[in-house]
């Protein structure tokens, strides 16, 4: 009896922890605005990861800094800038890639849900030794 009760409790704890992980990913999904208000990014699932694409720019422009010359004339709205973010061991944090349209480079990136309405994004170089980021606010 004790063994079956313990087994049931462990199974329930496992299910609870899996649902907590899923809910964190759900919380990061949504529309986010950069601090300068110049753009809006939509975070959503892409396969088993999180991704984010530009859905609005205050001043629409093309992807002129892209290293691929064939993409320089495409509009930035619709471009995926947050790519393949997968959960890290740290709570509410994901690691993947971040495309910076300002310089046309893709960096190792992190997003971290710091509160229900704040999402910190960082792009890093040198294996994560030097990172630069900003905190986005959830859009209404």
C-alpha cells in the first residue's frame, strides 16, 4: 500500500513539473514591444522551441544589412529574429539564436521571462562572455 501510494505521488509530481514547464513556455508567448517602441515581436512556438518574428515596425524598412544579398530587399516585418529558443536549466530562460537586423549578424541568444510582462533578450559573443540585451514589455 505504501509503495503504491509513493509511486502515485511521484507520478503526480512528475506530471505537475511537466505542466509547470509547459506553462512557462506559454507565458513567454505573445506580443512584445522593445523599450524604444520602434518594433513589436511575436513570440510563439516553432516545433519544440520558441521563436519570434517582427510583426510591426514604427518605420518599416528592408533587411539591408543581411549578409545574404538576395535578402536585402525583403521587408523586415515578418522576419524571424528570435530563433530556436529551447529551455535552459535556469527557470524561465531559453537559449537559441538572435538575428540583429541592425548589423545583419546572428548571435547566440537568451530570452528570460523576468515577470509576467517583462522579457529580457540578450545576444552574446565569445561563448556567452560578452552579452548585450534589453527588456521587452508585453503588448496589450
